[in-house]
C-alpha cells in the first residue's frame, strides 16, 4: 500500500479566489489521480496527473479551472481556480500502487466556498 | 458505458446482525471490482478487491464479497455488524487496461443501531 497525505485538510475560501491542494506520497508511484466528491455524492475523477507532461482531464473538467502539477513521482498539486460555491467539495488524491492494480486514497481536502 | 449501481442509498441494521450491501455493474468484460469504506471526515479505505480467480474474496474488518458474473454483481457481506462499521460504502469498477481509472457507485450509508 501507500501512505498519502494532503494539505490543507480543510479550508474556507471566498468566491473568486484560488486554492492549491498538495498531495504527498511516501513512495514513488507512476500514476496519481484527483477526484472530487460533492456534498452527499460519490466520487468523480477530475484528472490523471502525469509526471513530466500535462494532466489528462476527464470530460467536464478543464485545465484552466483545475490546473494540476506533477513535478516528481511522489508529489502533485491541484488548484481550484476562480472558485464559486459550486466548487465546495471534498477533493481527494489517489495513487495506483500494490502492483499497479489498486488505488489508494488520501484523507481528502474539504473545501467550502462562500 | 461502464457504470456502477448501488441500489440502497441508506441501510440501517442492528449491531450483531448480518449485512449485505448490493452492487451491480455494467462493463464490457470482467472488470476489476473494489469496495471502499469512508468513515465520517475520512478518506477512502480499501476493504477488498476482485481481479480474477476465486469469486468469494475476503477483506479487512471481517468483510467479504462475492462476484457473480451472471448477475453482474459484487455484493459486500459481513456476518455480524459492529457499531464501528457505520460509514459510507462505495463499490467501484476499474478498467483492466491499467489506466487506473475507477468508476464509483453512488454509495450506501450504513447506520448501526445499538
């Protein structure tokens, strides 16, 4: 398995501002992902964070709104830009480990936008 | 398109009673199947997974799940529920192409009565 930490664990932000969420893994991993969990909802994949290249976004998510960095094999950031109350969610990062076939999740970042 | 259905949004059981959480999937072939648990304010923890072989898989915390290809189901069971099992449970389908992408069901909230 992998141990994953996220910062911040929660934040309250004003409309129109941006927040960068950090994800740190305790070992090198090939694949990292970012998910969104809206209140009372399930998880939706935002993008795959690729090391050394641009992230791969899922339908409905764009780089201008959710820029992602992946400078190395243990770290990634997700920025939520120009926030609105609709962006209030839990954002989770995950990694593919355990022989590249199992996904492990971080504790999540709970974001509230006022 | 792939999809995962958890028909029960909310389930309440008495402590010590048995539990079965339902999960049905739609996928072109036999997928990778997972059950995760999310306790309040926590990230997702992997309970168990099925890739191939024995269709009855054992997981952590006394949980097990059975893959039934004919019914496209992967139901989660526990013979005796503990109060600490109260949480949200997510069934997920993963692509065998090793993209790491997971598709989640809507989740089932488990409440345990004393």
